[in-house]
């Protein structure tokens, strides 16, 4: 791959004016579980030096610890606040003693209005750039969630809101409701998108890009590492598949049909003079101008 192929591009996040690097750095399994603050800081510095301006997080990652690690790294890095974008996401909640009502698996107004304060505290920030509803909540009316997310933006605690793994129909309903009531509209969605998982981004959402200007920040570009080829002979001891609590991924990571497809892709990568991982990411960058990962 030439230098030109890997130079960083910036794209507007959907119809918003926010310029986001097409490659971002996420902390999901890694921060706290696999690396400490010092290593996290090094990773963020390397990404930032390569042009990455978006760092993705969620309150549920490592049960809040991932936000703490990223917050400590940001503090140490002393970047100007205008030069980076951070996100968090709400839905699953955090472990706590006592009743779980209104603190787990919810997007109700009560939870959302308090969850943002917890994330701000853990990250040591005055505001979060992007906040996501991490999953749909069938037990809260979408209207209640839209009002609560819009109020979060109006309060200045967050700048843009969006969804993650919502259906096209629910995203459209949320957007229409916000439009009708002059509220802050959802700007972006965060779906899974890689060579083995394409339907939602390429088909289900296809109308939303033009009709409501939906932006995407997609996840798992390497299918959790499967597309690097590392799972063809089982689960390597230092890999994500071997991390405590990640066993739910193992069946997919070691799927023989998928790993056979990865071997076929390796020949394509070799012809192009790149690695499997580079091919998987470069293919996405070219095939979908709306997205980055
Ligand atoms: N909204 C959501 O619901 C949601 C869900 C999942 C993720 N996300 C976000 O998306 C981000 C990216 O997702 P992801 O971490 O699943 O991305 P991914 O790129 O699919 O997987 C990354 C993992 O693959 C392995 N890997 C990467 N490059 C490799 C290489 N060259 N050779 C061998 N192994 C390699 C590493 O795992 P090991 O070395 O540890 O094996 C690495 O941590 C997350 O951090 C999170 O911010 C969001």
C-alpha cells in the first residue's frame, strides 16, 4: 500500500458539520481489560499523530473502567479540546448493589439524565462530543428517549446524539419525532460493519443516508480479529477470544466456513501486496463513503 492509500481523510458526520477522521480508535475490550492507562495513552498518541481525531467509548466497557482509563490518558496527553472527539454510550448500565430498576437495560429519561453525569465524571470532561443509545429499548417509548437525548444536548453535556444497532424504522421514527417537536435530531448510528456483516449498512439503512442525512461510525472492522486470520487454528492465548468474559465470541471467531473465506481473502491481499487486515479496512473505506471505523 502506498502512503497515499493510508493518509487520513476527514468526513462530515452525516449532515452535521463535525469533521471526523475516517479511522477511529475504540476502547471496547482493550482498555482496562488488556492495557493500563500508560499503554492506552501511547495508543491514543500514536493514533492522534496519524490523524485520528475520534476516540470511541461506552459506559459499559469494562464496567465504567474504560472511561476512567481514557479520561486519564486524555488528561495526560493535554490535547486542545477542539482537536479530539470522544464518545460514550448508554443502555446496559453499571453494576450496583440493590434493585436494578431504572439502572439497567434502559433508555428512560431518569437513567439517561443521570448516566451522562457519571460518564463526565469518569472521563474528567465538561462535555462528551458524541453520545449514543447503545441498543434499542423496547420498554421505553422512543419519544421519551428522543426528548431525553435532545435535553442532554441542550444542557451542553453532549454535542451530538445517535443510536447503535437500532432498526432503520426506529431511527426514522426518532428523527421524525425530533423534527416534529423541534428537538435535536439523531445524527449518527453505530452499526457492526465488516465483510461478514453487510446487510444493515448496505441495505437496511440505505434510504436514511439521503433522506435524513444519517452518518455512521461503524464497529468491528476486523470482525473482532477474525479478518486478520489469527483464528484459523483455534484461539491464540493472548487474543480477544481468550479474554475472560469474551467466550460468547468464540463460536463466530472459530467458524470454519468464515475462516476458509479468510484464507481465500489472503490470496487477494497477497496479490495486492497488503495484509488481510489492511485489505479488510481498505475495502470498507472504498466501498462505503459514508462510513469509517
Ligand atoms: N456500538 C457497539 O455496540 C460496538 C460494539 C463493538 C465495538 N464497538 C466499537 O468499535 C471499536 C472497534 O471494534 P473492535 O475492537 O471489535 O474492532 P476490530 O478491528 O474488529 O477488532 C479489533 C481486535 O482485533 C485484533 N486485531 C486487530 N488488528 C490485528 C492484526 N493486525 N492482527 C491480529 N489481530 C488483530 C485485536 O484483538 P486481540 O489482539 O486482542 O485479539 C484487536 O483488539 C470498539 O473498540 C468499540 O469502540 C462498538
